[in-house]
């Protein structure tokens, strides 16, 4: 017989591979990732992967779930699933994240931009518009910039602004700089340790900022057991954790810089640990800010704080 030397198992695998559909891959992703994610999140990850791998938008994928994937696509689905099962964030698997309508390159050297930080961006934009800067030059500073998400989103929203951003990590600054070039957004990135306090004279240039924002490290080491594997196993610890004994260290330093660099009436905003809203309010008030307030995020957690530079010396 012609086929007497054919391995039936091998033939079965070939036939199965040739008949793989998007529907089958969605079920594989859902089952394989169920230990790490709930069903909805696993489904969202599948659709992200499907868009990247097939090049089809989600609307087309939903309508074409019986589409038979090519061998190249099958290999890509399998390779991505292997990484995802190990806990690697989908944003790192595909090297990109989305923030305020921008596509950003990301990697293990930077935090993945969060929806909560996008809420901070919207509050910062709202605050800046209170100063009537539309169509006028203004100065914005983003401290602890990471991938550059806040700085780049603000540069996009306020094209007449001079936007500066700093980070201690040279790896993060490299990624942020590449994002700025790819998006054609003029942000001046520089290396600086926020805990050192004073900003370089070359940045301040004797001119005040209208807006200063920050998403500094604020997670306590004792909170590590509560965190997801795909965060603590992959995202940079230096961007996440602060000393257990001094959880407000960054906010003290940031408050001093903002008080010395903001114009009268200018705004300082930061993302905060939900466990310390009152402590942060007290810190900013004692530093001399007025109209200090905390906002909750979409999950109902105290996640952002804003203070205003007094119009007169106090």
C-alpha cells in the first residue's frame, strides 16, 4: 500500500492544523489562560492576538470566526499563547500598548500604561484648560515618565505646549524617546532622580510650568502577594515599589519641586496609592498647595490627587 509508512498520528496533526479556525483558537486561549485570567479577560487577550496575527480588525474577526488560519498564523498563535501561559503580559508579547488614543511601544523596561493613569491624563487636561492655554505656549512637566505615556498624550492634546519628561531609568527613556519620534511628538526627555529633588537648571531656565504630573512608584512591598503574576513577574520593580517604611517619599520630593517650579495658579497632579489619600492630602496642604482634592478611579478607589499653586505667597 502507498500509505503504509505514513504515521496516522502525524497525518492527524497535519489535518487538524489545516482545519484550525479562529473559533478553535479562541477556545484554546480561553482554556489555557483560565488559571491566570477570567473568561472575559482571556477573550480580550485572544482578540488582541488575533488582530495582531491576522491583521484583521476585531469587527471582521467577530464576523469570520470560522476563518481557517494559515500555517504561519497558527505558529504565531501558538508562540504567543506559550508566552501568555507563563504570565507574560499581552502588551509585552506584542510590544505595544494603547493610551489616550496613542499606540505606544512597551517592553519589560517600562510599566504598561493603565486605564487609571489615562484618567489622570484627562484630569490633567481638564486642569490645564482652566488656565486658558489653548493656542498659547505653556510648559508641562511629567516626572517618572516611564514609556512617556502622560507626556506624549499631553503633547498630543496641547500641541503648542513645551513638554518635558524625566525618569531615572535609561531603558525607559530610550523607549519613551522612540515613542516620541514614531508619533512625531516633541517631548524633551532627560534622566533625573526625582528623590534628589531640584530639577536641572537647563530644564527650568527660570521659567515656571503651568502643569506638573507624575505617576511615581507607590506600591508597598507588603502588597506584592496581592498583585498579579503578569505584573510582579515582568514589570520593573523600580517603577512599582517604594520603601515600606516611607511610602510617601516620592510625594514629598515631588511636592517640593512642584512648589518651586509651578506658576501661580498652576496645577500638580499625581497618581497615588489608594491606602494613603488623607496622608497625601495632608502632605500637599502642608507643602503649601491650595484646593487639594483626591479623585476616585473607575473602580471607586482613591487614585489621583491634585493641588494648586497659590496665586499669592502663603
